C-alpha cells in the first residue's frame, strides 16, 4: 500500500519506507491492543488522517466526488 502511494506521488519514498517500518515494528502491539491509544493520541491520529485525506482529495481531478462530508 505505501509503495503504491509513493509510486503515485502521494507519499515520498522516504515517508513510505518510514510508514512501512512503523507498521512492521508495531503491528503486534496493534493486534494485541497493547498500550491502547489515549485521547490525545487519538486526536493526533484523527488530525493526521484529516490532513492526509485533504491532501489526497486536493490531488484528485474529481474532488467534487468525495462523499466524506
């Protein structure tokens, strides 16, 4: 997924590799729900997801078709 995003220019190769490493290094914690996210972490993740969504939508010629709002 990250490699494809980098190939399409959504992420840089560097960011894609870092995200892959992050997932690889912490997937067991996610699977076993070790260290569940705090409210602050959840808010930061939501902020990141919102910014990523805005970036992707703004790159699309069909941004008027986004049904997220």
